C-alpha cells in the first residue's frame, strides 16, 4: 500500500501542462463537455468558451452558457487571459482587476480538437472539444488524462449540449 501511494500524483506536486501550446491553433470556440464547475457554472447548459488573440500574450475570452436548462437565461463572462510562461499553457485569467486566477492548459490533442483546462490546485476542471459531442472512447481517454494529472473526478459533471443543426 505504501508503494502504491508513493507512485500516485499528489496535489502538492506541480501539475503537468501541455507542451508548446500553439496559441493560434488554440483560438476559437470550445464546447464544454464536462467540468468540475465553479459556483456560477453549476447547472450550465450549452456552455462554450471562445478565445481570441488580442496580442502576443493577451487573450480575449468569452464564456457563455444557458442557466439551469437549454431555455435558461444566457449568461456571459468576458475575462482576459494573460499568457505567463514560455509553453503558452499557463495563463492568468482576469475576471476583476487586478486579480488573476490560475488557468492551465493541461492537455490538447495533436489536432487541437479536444483539450483539458485546469488549475494547479486541482479544484476546477474543464474538458472541452471543438464539437458539442465526443465519443465515449474519447471522453474516457480525457478523463484518464485528468486523473493522471492528479484530479479526483468525483465532482465531474457532464455539461448538456443541444444545438440546432
């Protein structure tokens, strides 16, 4: 048992992030497939996070979702991201000046179609994709990656997505 515990990732260990994130490829819309939600996101439907380059190290962000159902009020947040490391995967996310929240791109697949966003504290998590639905196999793989990064997924919730085609 002691040997197994020694092999586990512990929350105090630095969290693994994506290597050499290509910011231009990362820009655009990402559907939130599942999350460990922040308080305002609980009950979110049709959640989408959109990124736009505003400069070399500055990212405009729009996060929108329907509150408590597909017909719920559309809520929008517009923080600004500030890239803070050479990998481009660690950002400070400013919702209210002068404070910046920790935001880390933990994983992005080679085609930039799926991603995992988290925080060093491992308290919140977002599994996102370029499409509103992903296969069970892909979802399972992304959850495994999040676990490997030290996340406990007991509070992970799927985010309902329903879009007119």
